[in-house]
C-alpha cells in the first residue's frame, strides 16, 4: 500500500498579518495545548512579518500553568503533571540554534497522578499546584504525597469518585487561591452532565459553595481580569462578563468556533478555539 505524502500535511497554522507585529511588540509568546493532536505549541514572532511555531509532543496535554515570578511552567498530561523551569542562560547555547531562543524550559519534576483529566492548572500563592480534577469532580493539590490531595468539591457531589459527574473544568484564581469554578451541570451520578450539556452550565463560588449563575452553554476557563469575572461559553462561542451580585451576564464578544482557554496580557486578550 502506498501513501501520498501530500496527504500527510505537517503541523501548521495560519494567521492574520497583524499577529507577528503584535507578539513582537508585546514581547510575549503563546502556549497552546491540544490533547487532540497531543501537542504543546509555542507561538512566537520571528520578526514583524512572520511567526514561528514550536510544537512538542506529550500524552494528552491539557491544563497549563505559568508562574511569572519563578518562570516555571507546569503541564497536565494524561497520567502526570510535568514542571519545567526556564534555563535562560542555556537557551543561548541551544546546540541546534545557538543565540536564537531567549527561553529554554527544562523538565525539573514530574508528579505521577494517574488519569485525572486535569482541564485547568494554576500555581498558588505559595507556588503549590492546584488542578481541576475533572474525572473526580474536585479541585486538588498536586504534590509528592499522593496522586492528588482534594481541597474542595461542589456540595452537590457526595463522593469523590472517578465518574466525571458534573464535568468540573475551569478555575479562576484570586489572591493565589481557587475562587470560582465552572461545571457543565449539577448532577451527582456518572456523567450526568450530559443530559443538559448545552444548557446546564454553572459557575460556583468556591469560598461560599454558592452557584452564582446557571443555565450556561458549556462554560470554560473562568478568569478574573481587573476585578471582573469572565468566562467562555464554548457551545455558543461567546466571551461573557458575569455580574456576580445579580447572577446575570453580558456578552462581550461573539467568537468563532468552540472556545476554550484564554489569558490577558497587558491590554490584549488571547483565546483558543476549535473551528467547527
């Protein structure tokens, strides 16, 4: 059997003409995980007209955390969480391309967790790692004591078991601790969120256990920017701002595709979406 080489296209991306200049002026790179392709991809400006992408292969990469102070990067994979540290001096002498890169993230620790389906990952105030353990419907700490240490679960979940009962998936941090989470439903049985997957989404206040808003269309990636709570509605492709007192929301922008993953850098919000 022969295979047409043209059918096996390399990993590639397209971009609008303003992107390279924007990334260069912001002096930043984008890190995107895609478990479908098994890649962690860094996107940077080569100059004002071109970008360079650097994909690396991992087993089902999902949640990404970055600690700006220590310049460490953590990546949640299928059955482990890997912590990388930036060796800036080594980057200058990278054998294949000396003096090309300004950062080189080296693996420094690996926590063997087993399959947890960690959708979101963040460093806390004391550099501890918090993860959204979607399979076990809980927020957990990742450390070298256990596969995971539960620190919170929704009050409608009666047991921490591997049943993905509500599809807990996103976590907004405040003062170095989890503050808000997103989930697809309020069920307490095996994958019960599937019954109302596009209409049963909720946002929960971790400190009070209060559901501050419900009826959302597959909410993902809650984030607090400038004191306001935002989240993505994947099913409708919308970025929304939530009024926490009234339990309502305002659509900020309608995006293209299945949106999931965003971050703010200076005055620019970057998001990740899958075209449908």
